[in-house]
C-alpha cells in the first residue's frame, strides 16, 4: 500500500475573503472516528487502514505538543 498520511496545521491567510472558523482537534478526531466506524461497517479495508493511521498521527501530534 502506497498511501501516505500527513497532518499539517492550517495557516489562515490574512487576506482571505472567507473567514471560516477552525475546527478543534477534538471535533476533527470525532469526525475521523465516525468515518472509521462507517468504513469498518462497509468493509472498506483500505479506507479503514488510512483513517486508523490518520488517527494515530493525530494522537502522536497531540502528545508531542503536550510534552
């Protein structure tokens, strides 16, 4: 499998015409967990693996920032 998952912090641009609120990490994690559960129910193996890796990267980033 050649999928690469990377997470990067969104840098809002100062001259952006659209002011969208940033999603909190907790909300993002909740959305990923819901997508993961749905992928498991549908038997989407590659999607399940990718979402699981994404959650692992998100948790590792959170732990790194806390320490």
